[in-house]
C-alpha cells in the first residue's frame, strides 16, 4: 500500500496521469493531508484534502457507520485517509475510505 501526502498524490497525477494511473488506480492508498472541506449526509462523509494547488485536491468518500464514535475531523486539521484510488478528474478521487 502506498503512503503519500495529499500534495504528493495530486502532483503525481497532475504531472503524469498515465504513470500515476499505473501506480495508484484501483489500489488502496493511505493519504495524509489537511482538511479543506467536509460534507456529510446520513450515510456518507466527503473530505477534501488540500493539495497546495487551488485547482484541485484529494476528494475522499467515506462511509459513515451508525456505531462509529470517532470524532469527525474539522477544517484545518491533519488526517490520514485510507481508500481506493479511482482516478483523476480535477481532483484525485478515493472511495470506500476510512479515517486512520
């Protein structure tokens, strides 16, 4: 499993998307970064990790479990998210994520 910062992962896709797809697409990665945005529904939590580039970041979709007592992160905090990379379209997208 690859362990990267949000900036490293975003830059890898921005610089050479084909190479980055070979390294990360459909693979589980652990990404550490600063929370920029948070959106929550009843069943999902989406966290946007800042990449250092105003054009995009790392979009992490997490499943919220009813029994989960973990505190949700706040904007500006640093978190680590483990999830499956599904590619790059303005943002790098991770799905089925969990907070580490």
